[in-house]
C-alpha cells in the first residue's frame, strides 16, 4: 500500500515493534522522567473566533489537570466509565473531554474517525452499545444528524441503556434537536435523563458550566452550573460580558 502511494515510495517508516523492543531491552539507556511544572505549557488552542479574530490560548499543565479534576468531580466520572469519541482531537471538546479526561480518570476510551461518523452515524451508537459506553460528547448538530440519518435496522440488537451522560456543547443548543435524539432512540434504552448541556471557552480550557438534571424526568436541563471548584464573577457592562475566574482559566 505504501509502495503504491504516490509520493511515499522510498519513505522511511517507523517499525512500532522494533521501536518497542529497543525501548524495553535490558541495555536500553535510562532516561530520567521529567514531571512538568504547573506553569509549563501543555499546548496552544485557538478561540472560536465567534466574537472576533481567533486567538491562541496557552493551556498550562496545571490548568489542564485542574480542569480534568473539576470535570471528574462535577460529573462523577470514574475509572468504571467508558467514553466513545468521534470528535476530532484538534478540537478542545474532542481533545479534552474525548481523550484527556478519560485518561485522567483511568477510564476506558473508544475512538472513531470523525469522517466515519459523518458517513455512518449509526456506528457511533453501535459502538456505544457494543463497548457499553457510558459517556459521549457531541455538538448540537450531531444529535439532529444522527436522529435523521440512522435507520432502525442499523440498530438491531443494540442496547443504549448503558449511556448515562450525553454531553452537548461547542455550539448553540436547541432543545428541540436534542429532544428528537432522545425520543428517537428511547426504544433502544437511551435514558431521558442522560443529557448534559454545557458551555465553555478556550480561555477556560474547555468547560465553564455543565448541568446535572434535577426535577422532572425527561426535562431538558439548563447549562448554568459551573463545576463546584470554579469561582465566577458576573460583571454588568455595556457589552454584557461575563468573566470567569477559575483554576482552569488562563489568559490569552
């Protein structure tokens, strides 16, 4: 396959088995383990650009660890959970909620290519059922897309009763859209109380508010609950800006 690909002939590829053998050999050189400091840069992610030009946000290891801890505490995320993620890992929801939070919690994780979801959205639900997924995150459009595109026969034998937390964020949330998804797949055991709407910003690593539904079963909850360890301050200005201060918040 590599030989037949245009432009790849003669390329030097990494042999994973050989690399692992060298790393675990008795004569492999020992390298000291460096634990990053809280203020060390982990990565740079871009803001959405919805209110101006996108800007790079410096996410430190301390902010990232605090964010994962807050998410685990607020949502009861444990090592017993299994996350199924198709979101791209260059997006903050896909990277942090879809990959790093499960790693932080020691939870199981199933990854699928984003393009595969777009071509066959039923596979996302099949993976949830097959791997007994308990958590998954997606933007509003994905729930409407799956509700409209998945056929009944594609879910034969599927059981979605394991899906306990269904995160929704990254774009405006339309209650009617997510309600269609819940109603559409209720016959396969999807809980009416699984939805967790959230709101976030790149400046806060990811999540600023997230909801745990209370009260009437099956109601669509609001997003107005920050994680317990987050401090917030609302300021009335001409532009009605909200500024949040948190152990996860960083400066642009």
